[in-house]
C-alpha cells in the first residue's frame, strides 16, 4: 500500500467518529425532561458521559484503522466500512429515541441491536486483527452498562408515550 493510501483509513475513521459523535451530541438533550426522570443511585454524573464517549469513539476509530490495515481483501474492507456505518447509525438512533423522542422504552429495545453491532466486529476482527477487536471491548462494556442504566430508567419511570 502506498504511503499516501495509508492515510485514507486514518482520515476516514477520524471523520466518521467525529460525525457520529456530533450527531449523537446534537440528539442528546439533558434538559427538563431528562432531569425529571428518576435515575438509579449508581448512575454516573452527567459530566462523565462526554469524556467516556470521546474515549470510546477514539478507540473505535483506532479499531477501524487497524481492521482496515490488516484486512485481507477489498471485500473485507468494504465489510469493515459497512459494519461501522451500521454501528454509527444505531448509535445515533439510540440517542434520538431516548432523548429526542423521549422513548427510553424504544431505546431499550434498540440497544440490543447496537450491542450486537459492536459484538459482531469484535468476533470477526479477531480473525485478522486482535488489536482491532480488543479496541472495541471498552465500547461493548460501556454499551452493556448503558443498557442496564436504560433498563433501570424504564423500570423507574415507565410507561412512556402515554401523554
């Protein structure tokens, strides 16, 4: 691979991570509706979510770079792009469902798809890039935690959509 082509996955992954983070952030409104929700005592402080997601998106971008670099074929690279595009879409959709539509119950159902969209590349990337696979483990752990938090918010506040 030529030296200039080595930068393509780096720039692409960085731009994609910034795009998903920006779209997710614009969907996230922690205003009056969110503040009025009952939340479990073990929920982290609101200020922690931004730095956590920043680290996770940086690790996911690095994962994409390693997966792209170590992929065996152009077909594998196309699959890598597709899987990250699906994951980014599901990530933004979760924020839209929870924060914009005020439907934590729908977000809870959707988070299962988001979780799978992280697990599948962890398994598949391990075939040719253990580093790419391992870099996604914090993301899976965080979404697992977020799913339990989402579940508890639904339990403490449901039913939704009755107004």
